[in-house]
C-alpha cells in the first residue's frame, strides 16, 4: 500500500498546485509535498507520512489479523482492506505466477482404499472418490518452487508446491499444498508481506537474507518453518522423493452432515531425499532444471512415482487439552495423538505433451472442493481460498476453467457467459439458450436436488481482529531442531549464518534470541557462528543469501574473465 506519488503535482484544498520540498530531517531525503498551509490534507490528525493506509487513503490500524468471529472463527468477506491488499498482490506479475512460478507436472491416477485406516470411510466423509476400494480418479499434479521465477534453478532453498487436481465424478477437487507440513504465518492478512520479504529487493532486484529475516524476526510463529527451511529440508533432492501436505486444516462431512477436522499428507513410496547447500550448488553448476528432468525421465522410463495419501482426523472443537490451536498452520498435529491414516495411493504415469498448455496453464484453488469436503475456520485457508482463484482469473483469464487441463471430466452447465477468450457456452442438451438466469419456467437450468444435509456449524461470539490465544511459537520449532540429525543441524546453522552474517545487527540479534527461545543450543551455535563469520572466519553454506559472497562472486567474474577482441 502507498500514498500517491509525492513527486506528482496534486491539487490542494484551496485549488492551487502543491509544490515539492525535500527534507533530510530523517536522513532519507523523502519528498514531502507542501500545500501552502500548515496541515497537509493527506495527513489527518494522528497520522504522519509513514502511516500505513489503503489505496483509498484509509489508515490501517491493524495490518496483522483478518476480522473473524472470535479469534479462531471464520473470516468475514466484507473486510475491504484485506480484499484490496490480496487482490492487488495477486496481480503483481504479468503473466507469470507471483508464487509457484517455476513448476513441473504430470498426469496420473488416484486409487482409493475404501477405508480410512481400518475404519469405513463413510463414517467420516461422503466424498465419492474415497468410498470404494479400487476406485480410480484421474489426477494432474504440479510441483513447483514457491518464491523464485519461472526459469530459476531448482536447487534454490525454497518451499516446494505440491498441487493435485482430482477429476472426480462430482467435479474437480484441488488439494493445494507444499512439501513442508507447516507455514510461516497463520493469518492470510500477512501473506503479501511474507512473499515481498522473500522476493528480490525492489531497488536492487536481488534477494536478501536481511530482508527475509527482518520479516521473520518480527514474526515469531515462523520459527517452526525456519527450522525446516534452512535445514536440508529446504532443498528436496527432486520432486519424486519429497513429501506433500495440504498444510491447512480442512473438514470431512459425512452423510448426516456431521464434520471432523482433517489434515492431508502425501508420503512418497520412493523414500525422502534432501540436499545440503553445498550439494545443491554442485548440482546447479551442471543442471538447474534437474528436478524437472528427473520427473520427466523417470516417467518416460516407466519408473512411475507413487505417493500414499494419509489423513489425520480430529473432532471439530477447540481442543483445550492441546498447547496449540489445531487451526494454526504453523503447527503439526502430534502423530502419536492423531495418527496418519492411509486412504489411497497416487501414481504419476504420463508426461505432459505440451508444457505450456498443461503445466503452465494449469490452475488450482483451495476453494475447489467436492461434496463431502469442506472448509475449516483456518484463517490462512480462508484467505487463500479467495486469493488463489482470483489469481487464476487474472493470470490465465476469466474462462480459465474452459481450458482442457482445468475443465472437469464431467457435465458442466452454468449461466456464466462471455468474458475474455470464451470459446463455448456451458449449456445443457435441450436447454433454452435464451435463458441465462435461474430460476426460470422457460426450460433453463435447475438447481441440483440435495441428497444429504449441509454441514451447519454453529457460532457465537464477537467479530474481532485478534490472533489465536494459544500461539506457542517456539515449542515445536525447538522439537524439530532436536529431531534433526547432526548433519542437518550443522547445515541449518551454516545456512542461517550465511544469510545473517551481513544483516543488520538488529535483525541478527533478534534471530539469535528467537532461536534461543526454541532451543538454547540453537541460539548458542548461531551466535558463535555469526561471531566467527564477522571475525573473518570462513563459514560453509548460505551462498544463496550471503551479501559478501554474492559481492565476491560478482567481482570474481571480472577478475577471472578472459579478454576478447572486438569483432
């Protein structure tokens, strides 16, 4: 969000042109627009030039939380500041995806086990794709890196996207997630801020460890993600040998309309492999498309990768016995209390015939659910549900669901018409094509009969802007640090030192404090590593974010470059 360009002439309240003055009072040289009066009409009482506003000039008093029913309840659609912020963010890149730009994909099939663990699955969900052992549903999967551009190396440290489109008999279901089971933030209001911190500096166009950790050190719930991302888990060896997760909490709904909370997990039957920073650099020197090639070549050779889909199930209530809120996507549900129950297996067995038509134009959304699946009150999920489909309408076009890769493999009939690149009408056989509305008595489309009751959760509470009560930002992060093997902890420390060695001390000191809160050994080792690096001692890893090493590489290119004569 920004105020109008302060170097552009504006009309003041008195109808005269404003003039621009420069002040170095804060050392920034920021342009300040005068109006010929003592009060700038753009800075009302209690505001100053740095007050955060919307593009409408509305001061933002809370840029941290969505407005929800109670601090863990569902989000309200009427919050303009969030809709403006997220929809503008969705449109920041043309036409490449803002996130998940670098991707690879494949077709396959999902085969249901007909049970959840050893129990009948109908007890929990009426979704038809799960209900019969051996039932097969076609799928398309897109793997990706999250923060980097469309032709970036696949060896870079980054979460990996893991998005699955199920072409079910009841229409499409998109299970959109990542390779890691947790995320940086728990409220969708912060998503543009998170991604901006991970993207290149808007002035230098270079990614910076200082920017990344400046956001993280002020966002303590991100520490669990840091414990994964800056360890070898931040660089999967390839797409075939990485886990997948829905990350967010969803619901299953049964034939009676009763619901339970669920989390989805993909377990690769090929095993899991990750890379250290040094190993990734060596691979990148030879092939920066290695993961895309690995997936394509293995499928072409008939070595079809497989994943088992497993779910965790929890009753739909607040669970006060837990020391965290189950709707918090920065947390993992303990497997000993909520076991991973297998429900089916996915096999990828066919490569795309055209990358652009199938992989690049594939479009996913967390709101794409079929009957028997539902939303929880997870605030990240509710924000993503608007953002994802809004992005696809902008990026691919209004009629992106008419493209073969996105269209369901079943009957489609809507009253939606026209728009950019419309190439057919979603009409039914014998439908009166003059009628593009409902209800009608003139042979138009009709509502489907309801065959099972809707899930109707009950709520009582105030609409507020608050975070969850049970945050517990450090416990699971510390547990993850201690669960790492020695070489994983070494890599985590090396990578964090590399990223923080040249960062502002305010940022690095805060990160040492947060790591210490997670585990004293983590904080101690990070502090020692930073001291050694600042003292000139060589450290391993961190090239992706380390300012000094990036500068050294830039200079090295000139020093070792071979002279050539003009031609």
